[in-house]
């Protein structure tokens, strides 16, 4: 069963020119995602709830001005589409030297992935599985900065593969039909449990 207002087309895979890996800076980026072989369960509690910024802020770790998304516009088991206007805000916490670089769009995509994880959580799940964004690859930046974009951002993420403890997403950020950036992101779930003798920087 789908819960969406319109189909979300997949962006093409990019074997792009830039590639980098990072350990998590802010911690959680995704909530629970069904494990391999587990029945795809969508929370019926959310079917008639407006998925606006207030709802998003209640369900992801990012708070205050760091909660970048305004609304979930469409989603299903495999993908999510969100809208954002915070790239135009003068107090956007990702701004540096008076500008918001296009690479900051990766954080917008990461928050969309976090919201997608929340939406896929079974209604009786006691605790969300903590996810960490561990690598971003094939990233292509088609513009140098985002703060000059007059239109709202459309942030899309689509699950390419999903394992028991990892998910690979394809993401894109666009505005008024213009593709601004795209890439692929790997999320590891319960990373602390997988690496009992190591801890991520907090």
C-alpha cells in the first residue's frame, strides 16, 4: 500500500566525479527500517496526519533551525519526496561565509532518509533503530550554492538496496525542475552494536 500524493521518479544512477566518505557528525540520520525478510509494514497511524515541519521535528533528532525540511510531499516503501525552504534562511546553521554551498544539500537528503525510516517503522516498534550516514558517493553538484535558489527545494531519496544492517539510497535535490545535486548515500543501522570495541565521534 502506498501513501503518496504523486509518483516519485527515480533519478539516474551517477558514476560522478566526486566521492567521499564521512563518519557521522550529528549522529542519527535514519530511524527503523524493516530487516531483510521482514514484512513491509507502514504505520497506519500516519495516514491522515499532516507530515509538516512540526511532525518532522517530533520524529528526527534534528531540532530548531537544524530541522531543514518543511514537509513530506510523497512517500512509499521505497522512496520519499520532501519540500524545503530553509536554504533561503539567513540563519540556516549550515551557512558559511554568508553562503550555503551546494554540498549542504547532502544534509537535506540525509534528513529525508531519516524521515523515511520513521515512516517505515511498524506502529508497535518500541525503539527506532539508529542509523548513521557512513558514505556519500557519486555526488555531482550542478550548482555552486543553494541560498540563491528562489524556488523551494524538492528533496528525494530512493532505496536502491536494503540489507539487515545497511541501506543504500539514491538521492537528488532539485528546484523548479532544475537538478541541483545528486548522489548515493550508504546508511548503517545500529553501528555501535556492529562495532562493540569502537565508538563514533559524538
